[in-house]
């Protein structure tokens, strides 16, 4: 297995196998350190698809783009890296293809959701509940809303709703209450360790504490980056960008993301055969994608042992059929 210092890609063999099937335009909407992109480009060349292929790599984080530019050096002629949010995938594909005189029809799209190991390990980004840092959590540091704004200005009810909705946290109300009490006493919650301390005081048992920390931090990260809304957007618009038989692969890491992917894919795959028993020869409306993975693919024990981040990964793939 190749060694990546920035971020070890998850399910790389499955992504290559299910996504790279012909020459064409490939979009990596979550470039990160470029690990998946590198594997996709290598597979394109090994399959002899180099002629007529292009990889568009998108990330909203400047640090990721910088790292990916390094790791994809050597593939310059086949890559275009774009700073942006994958919710704008359609516009990005159109503008890159327009500039290159290509038809904006895509052979493969990858979304490997969430944050990279590098982002989590960078204390100053505020994603980690183990490291002292500011309550930031923005993937795109040009946006304005930070986790600290939420923690220090949302009302108790709004905080509780957020922790419950985006973290599925059972102690959402008592944590929200404790945050507001801390604000009244100390003025504001300053950094990740202040917040982690409040959460720790409201959970018991080591396992529970870790899970609670992880759920509350997840909820804040989702709110800061609008993660679920942009995902929904990108799935619909991404499917619209696909060429006939083009594929989209999405790796999600928690149930809220996976539920959205599963629901949108099922909705797009659904054909309307009218009321039961009518026996139509043709559906009234035909689905526009087929499900390549009926159940999500997960990592092998071997991959999880080498890359613990793969533990919660779920991969779903669809193919455009019209
Ligand atoms: C899990 S990492 C991807 C790692 C990558 N597959 C690799 O092999 O290195 C997710 C990356 O996607 C980026 N990202 C997450 N949501 C995004 C969005 N809505 N638009 C653009 N980039 C996003 C993050 O900044 C992060 O760099």
C-alpha cells in the first residue's frame, strides 16, 4: 500500500474498479491530499485511457489544493484543480470543459465526504476534540461562520436542536444547558478544550465521553460547513452532469450522510409502474440511474487495521442510464 502523510485514501481499489471504466472526464469533488485522484489517474493511464481523459479536482480548502498539486505533479497535462465547493459541480464542470472545448459530460464522479486526516490533525483548524485550538471548523477559511459563533451565540434551544439533529446526541439538552451556563459564568467558550471540558462533564464512562465528544463536534462541523445541504445539491447536480453510463461513487462516514446518499440514489433509480396489478409493459416514468451497489460496500478488516478511518466508510455507486 502506498504511504500518504496527508490522508490515506479509503477503499481505493473499489473506487478504481467501479469508477474507471473508459476514457473521459473524471471529477474528484473532494480532492483532499489527492490520494484518490492519483489512483484514478494511474488507473486511467494503465488502462490506456490517457488520450481524451481529464481529471477535475475540486476542494474548498486551500491547504488541500496545495497538497494535491504536489502529489499530482507529473499528471499536470491531465488535471485541472479548482478551489470551490462541490455543490457547484455543474458550473465548475461547464466552465472547465468550456475553456478546453470539451463536452461537459462526465464519465465518473467521486465524493469522499467529510474532512481529511490532515484537517483533523491541524490543531489550529479546531476540528479535533483532543487538540487545543480555536473553535473554527471551517473547511473553506474564506467563509465567515465559525464553530465559536454557534457555541457562543445560539440560544439554548437552538444548540440542543443542532446537537440532536446533526449529532444524534441523546444528551443534547443537558449539553446545551451546560454551554449556556458556562457562557453566563465565563463570558464565552473560547477554544476546543473549553468546549470538550463542558461536554466531558456531561457524559460518563470513557466510551460514552468519546462518543459524545465526537457527536457534538460532528454536529458543529456540519452546521459550520452546511454539509448536508451541499451534499444533497451535489448529488442531484452531479447526476445531471454524468454522461450515459457515467458513474458516481460516494463514500460517507456517518448515518446522516449515508441516509441522504441512499435516498437520492433510490429516488433517481425509481421507475413508476403505476398502481399494483395494472401490468404495464413500460413504466410511466423511468429511473435515470441504476444502483451498482444495492448495499453499501465497506472496508475489509485488513484495510481497517491499516487505516482505522476506513472503519465507518460506506461506498455507494450508481450509473446513469438515460
Ligand atoms: C475525506 S477528505 C478527501 C480525501 C481524498 N479523497 C484523498 O484521497 O486524499 C475530504 C476533502 O473534501 C473536502 N470537502 C469536503 N466537503 C467539500 C465540499 N462541499 N466542497 C469541496 N470540498 C469539500 C475537504 O476539504 C477535504 O479536503
